[in-house]
C-alpha cells in the first residue's frame, strides 16, 4: 500500500516548529559530529533585504515565525546600517520590517540573516516513521550555532529507542516516538538529531515549541 505523511508541519510559537526534515542515515558518533539533521534552527536567511527611506524590509527564504515587536539580530549585511538588534514589525509569514537610517543602498548585499535574541522553549522532539523500518536509536544534540564537526560545539541531550515497525497496512498504525525535552534553547543554538542505524524508510523528525 502507499501512504502519505505530513513531513512539513506548520510553525507557530505555541505549536510545531516547521522543519519538514526526514532522516535515514546512520551516525554512531556520540558527540554530535558527522551526519546530522537539524530539527530546530531559529536563524532565517534573507531572500531579499531592501529599504525605502527609514524602513527596511527583510524577506526570508523560509517562514520566520517571529512575533510582532520581537527583537531580532540582523547580521551579514555588507552595508552596516542594516545590521544590529532591531525591533521588528511582522508583515507576513516570510517578511518583516524594521527602522534604519535613511539613504542606505538598496537592495542590501552580503549574506543577511536574522536571529531572535531570546531563547525558544522546546517541549519535545517527535520521531514519526513514514513506513516500515528497522529498530534504531534516535539521539538529540544541542549545537551552539557553530560547525557540528567540532565536538565541543555539541551537547548530548537525550536518546530514545525507536521500535521495529515491521509492516504498514490499513490496520497497523505507525506510532510516533516522543522525546520530552522541556528546555529553553539559548539564542543562536540549534537542535540536531541522528539515528543509530540506517533505516530504509525515513523518519520525519520535528521539534514542538512550548507556549510562551
């Protein structure tokens, strides 16, 4: 039989963080190095950054999930007047504005990115099998926003046994495995996950944000 699983949950600050990530590859490293899948990363890259008089408009590649009036750190712009901690006005799921000095070159150049300066409470990480798969172990690491190839940038948080799912049919469920974290992820940090064994059919993995 064929089946379809939602691997791209919708983000809200009180709901599921939108990552749409799947994982199949084995990674036996216990230090967070090697092949990982990032299930929570608050940083948002810009598809464009422009200005008109004293208003800059940041358009993000992915939905940003920021709140109106939130303080956001803008970095990576060649024209320094765009950079800094800015109080934003949300204008859409992929756009927000903030105040800048007039006369900036537009569009901005460089590699603009936006980071919330407040942490994000993460309630849990969910491993959802998409189809039949062998038993494995899921591991969760906190990364400090730097390369995960350096062990010191990673903290091992938790692991969980993922059961064998021998078959998929109309009368057999594909139960998800939840890992309760209930932690505040510090600003600029990420959550990465790995699998202890290779699985033929992917797990959809996502983080669920706690309520403010």
